[in-house]
C-alpha cells in the first residue's frame, strides 16, 4: 500500500473518516459492546474482543485494500462510529458489503 493510501481521510462538513487506531478502541466498545446499539448485529463481549475485531478488519484492509473506517466528529474529534465497505471475516460468504455502526448519541442526526 502506498503512503498516500495509508494516511487517507475523507472529511465532510461534520465528520471525518479515517483508519481506526488503538486509541479508538475504548470509544468503539461503548457501542460495539452495547446490546441495544448492536441489536441487529454481533455484540463484542469485551474490550479485548472489540480490539480483535478491529485488528482482523485492519489485516483485511492490508490484504484487500478496504475495511471499515473510524468515524469521528470534526468539531471535537470524538469517535462516534465505525463503518464502510468491508468483507466480514466473522460471517464469511456474503462478499463485500456496506455496513456502519454508530454510538446511540449519534443516532437521528442525519
């Protein structure tokens, strides 16, 4: 992967999409580990499981060239979501799909 792709970010008026980092994991776990927030998807049982999920997706980014992005607010750099184009290594067979998961505090804001 080229250095330009490694540091890719996408910004809108309100959000920034970028590669996840280890520093994002506690914030991600607040919604990826929340049964209500993840009622239609897999719930991570622990912070360790959440770290593993993100690490496996990052390995797939290196392999396939795509994986979910960290989604943060531009006003305060708060991690509020995780999503994008990905192939789910924990539920194989579906092929590439688009999915996104947000902290409940970000729901309903368009």
